[in-house]
């Protein structure tokens, strides 16, 4: 199985039946894209995250599809339109 699994109060990223503690990225669960940091959902993180060919805006641990504006990442400012960074 691959996806998210709740255990002992935290949500973990499982890949091929095992928690992947090395994974940092996004995972879709029940229609929402969540930010995973070192194998666990980080519900407080606000950042930009690359997934596939695009970069996405994350706020409070999930992709914010309704956000349009600017976000800072690694000392630079990026334009975001409907949750996706526009380069």
C-alpha cells in the first residue's frame, strides 16, 4: 500500500507497505494534497513544494489551491496563482 496512515496521533507516509522516513513531498489523501516532511504530515508547515513538474503553495500542511499572491522560499519571492508557482 502507498498513501497516508494514521498511527499514534500522527499521519505517516507509507510506500509499498512501509513508512518512508526519508520522503519529503506531497501526498494526496481524501481529495486533499498534504505536505510530508521526513515521512510524517507536517500540519504547521507553510512553504513551496515541488511535485512532478510544478511547485505548489502549502499552508498549514496542505496545498492551498485557492491562494493567489506571493510566497517567499529560500530567500526569493515567487508568484503563486491558484496554488501553483508561476515562473
